């Protein structure tokens, strides 16, 4: 019954409506105040820091070698613009966007990787020209600090979850797979159509986290049983680069990995290349060791006599049907255009199978960027067919493009012809004496080996091989982007799209 029918005073209903309105307005004011307070607290806290920690260098397994390896003891200084204590360095936004004037954001001292040299450089960090850093705010609910990890953005959280699933699947794969059946099949299959064309070298070391399991799982995963024969397109070599004294006893490599039926040979490339034979009074510095390892791997490719060489790091991930995709999407199109030939000659200097799309530095699509996470990540990120169908999208289309691309760092997954491998060895031996750069810059940057060879560097897009080495063993020392200082990947990478529309209707 209405208030009027129950005998209530005539204005009771009006007073109740006004009361609801007052309560709603009070709630709206309170919510607006909380949002304003949250934003102001963030800005004031961010302004407490006008310096920035930068990550750089490499632990010998790829990544960014261009800024020199920093650690908390490397003389990087912060200057505070207020008396407030600096905020925890795991919050990436305060570090990137804390200074209102980007000109104030600089590193005072940078030490090089070479222990016997301490060159001092000053530079300003690379900022994205198309983003308004002054007005940017974080995503709602981020950064998210949990007991185990720090998630900078929702995009970073999504990619780290994909990364962790691949790691767990790889460990489960190696623990449960019986390779006897594969060995029997490989021994019986001697048909000419699966003759090896690629020398595949995998660099690995004695890591705490066995990324190599994920890579092996990908190499042995095929959408159809009959396509497993493609694994024989590659002659697979494992290259042990472990030089750290406490980890020289690489039991997993010796007792498990070296006995896998598809592994051709295991090599310990802990020796020095001949260009360093005269160095007897000290260990090789990082740059020299990096160059020596690359030369050793290239020589193994050359000695195999195979026309093509792929050099890959252990913290790489390859998709289901990788060897088939490499043949049909990369090698065959290049051979049809006579850019490479089955005799190992042809017109590529360096071809990166990883396209360096989402990087911690030097690119806009950063997973740590709230702007990218909110506006572009959902469009870029690979979606399996089940998700695509649920969103009314067509099935995933497997298509890769090969194009010229300038980039000068990283060796996640590189392809060469036998001819370019021979010439690269000669070039690295020439520039490797008292090197001014790491090996990857000499190999990639157009002004170095591509110019020497006469052909620009190329890459495959989206990535045919992806980088997943997020859990860097330097996480305890480097705080440039929270705990995930190596969050370099390509969110467009598709490990396995799953069934397509035709499977759905069947």
C-alpha cells in the first residue's frame, strides 16, 4: 500500500524521495572525493622521485645489451625533490613518470660491463614521443603487488600468466613423456623428403628455471601425428655456455637433455675462440665471451654442411608445428624468390625469427605502459580460436611476413645461410679484438655486419619464435621495472591456436 492509503500525512512520499536524493548526492560526493584523493596521492608520491633506474646489459642469454648492466651498486643516484622518502622501486610508473620535466630524468653514472673499464656516460632515457606523460594515470587496480609477483598493468599480468603456463607445461612434458616411441620412429624413417636442411643450435646454461623444457616441448609438438616427421628437418645441437664455477656441474644436460633421441650432438663451448689465445692473464670480459660463444655456434653450423643455420636461446618459445612453419612460411618463400638457395648461398645477412615487439625500452608497445595496456593490448594480443569464436571473430590465420627491420640488440632466434654464417665468423673475428660493442650489436645493427654483407637486417613478423625469459636471474639486483626487468616479448605470438571453425562444425 502507498503511504496515502495507509493514512500517512500527504507529504510523506515527497519527503522520502528527497531523502533518497540527498543520500545519493552524498554518496556521489564521497566517491568523487575518494577518486580525487587517490589521484592526488599518486601524483604527489610520484613527484618525490626525479631519478630513474635503468635496466640494461645481459646475463649472456640475450636481451638488451645496449645500456650496460646496472645493479644497485653501480653508482646510479637518485635526487629527491621533497623530503618524502622514495617510493619502492617495484612501482614502475613512479620511476618512469615521476619527474614532471623529462629533462630531469637522467642517470648520472653508468659503468660498462667491462670490469677493467669505467667509462662515464650521461644520457636521457628514451621516452615515447606520442604519449602525454604529464597526464598519464595508472590502470584502476594497478600496479598490483601480491605475495609472489608485482604486476605493473593488466597486460603485464596477462602475459606473465601465459608465460607461467608455458613453463609449467614444459616441465610436465619433460617429466611425463616417454621418448622411446619417437626414437623408434626416427630410426625407421629414412625417407628423402625429411632430409635435414637446418642446423639448429640451442644455447643454454645451468639455470634455476629450466626454460629449455618449454623450448623442447614446442619443437616436439605437432597438430597432426603425421607431421612429426618435420622434426627431422633440423639437426639439433645443444651448446652449453655455462662458465659460472658453482654451476659447472650441469647434471640435467648430461643425464637427460643429451640423451634425447632428436639431439644430434651436445657441445661444451666454454673454450675461447682463437682470436683470444693471447689472453692468458685474465678471464674474458663479457663482450669477448659473448663474441666467442657466437663464433663457436656459427662454426658448428658451418661444419654441419647444411644450407641454413638457426641459432636460438633456451628461453625462447616456438609454436606448435614450428619446423613445418619455418619451412613453409620462411624458407620456402625465400627460396621461391631466389633470396636464399639450397646450396647455402643467398641474399640475407641476418634474419631474426623474433620481432622484438613489446620491449622494456626502445618501443611504444610496453607491457608496463598503462596507455598501451588500456588502449592497444587487447587488439594486439593473440587469441586462441575458442576465444575468437566466442567473440564473433574469424579463426586465427597463420601468416608471417618477412621485412627489413632496423634493430641492433638481441640474439633470441637468428637465421643465417651457410654463406652468411661463414662471413659473419670472419667479421666477428675481425671486430672481436678489443671489442667496442657486444656481439649482438655487431651482428644486427645495419652499420656493422649487414653493411659488411651488403644486405639489411630482416625479421619475421609477428614473431615465429618468442622470448619468454621473464624470470631473469638478475631480478634480485635490477629494479628498473619491478621484479620483471626482462619483460621483452611479442604478445602477437601464437603458441597453439587450437581447433578452427571447420573443427567446430564437424
